[in-house]
C-alpha cells in the first residue's frame, strides 16, 4: 500500500513533466528515491489506474508514464493477469502444475 502523502508526491512530480511524461529514471531523480523504489511505486500506481504508459523512449524499450487524468483509457489486462486475479489456484499451479511438464 502506498501512503496518501507518497502517492501525491509521485503524482505531482509526474505532472510536472507535462504531457510528454517521464521515465522511471527521470521520476526517481525528481523525487530523490532510487530507481527500484520508484519503479515499485510506479507499478502499484499503474495497477491502481493513477498513471498510464503512453509510449516508449525511441530506440529503447523504456516506458514513458503520465498521470491518468481520464484522457487515457486503461488497456484490458492481458490474459495472464486476468487468470492470476481470478483463479485462486494460480500460484499452486505455477509451482506444481509446471513441474510435471519437465522431461527427465
């Protein structure tokens, strides 16, 4: 869970980049938190719908994020995320179900 104060800090910092958005690295430099911590916050805020990915840095696979002000619609989660959310036995299957597929 992200505290309200931390969420507002991150969203305000991201808004300061404007419509061009920011990468995790740019955002981490702005809020003075390491990139791994910032990436974790970005992941949580993205899942909650507060921010969205609007593209990637040209010639790289680095995503660019902006605050979701309703202009951008969230994509449907992919089938793996839907299964993970809906199927209670997902984790058990990941551990035991895939073990039987390995050939000796």
